[in-house]
C-alpha cells in the first residue's frame, strides 16, 4: 500500500501544482468500503481522505458508488479508472494491470 501511495504522489508531483483528479471506484466489501447512514465509509475512504488532506491539489472521484469487482478491474485495464484502493495482489492481476 505504501508503494502505491508513493507512486501516486511522485507521479502527481511530476505533473506540477495544478489540481489533479483521480478516477476511482468503491467495491461493496467491508471494511474497505461500506455505506453508513448513506455515506461511504471504510479503510479505503480513510486513505483517500488522508491523501486529499496531505495534498489539497489531489482529488478523487467515483468512490461514492459501488461497482462490481470485475467492472473495476476492467476499468483499470481500459484506463477508465486511475487508481483503486484495496485490490488484492495476485500474479494474474500483476501481469494484467
């Protein structure tokens, strides 16, 4: 997780100081993502909020709604999503993403 965060932050630093929006998604999989009182919560949301707090020029979008995991993976492969928090590393995923 630290490696992913470092890669995201370094690549954003190379793009200058303009605001950067990163497209992401949520998977209905507590404790990573879950709805509580109509608001998205979870460990991944905590990470997103921490990154945005560290660098206000970074904004995430798409984490408000659940998507099925196969769609999330396909969206990452098709560059429709920039990042997803909580994807378990497997040899197959490592070769394809």
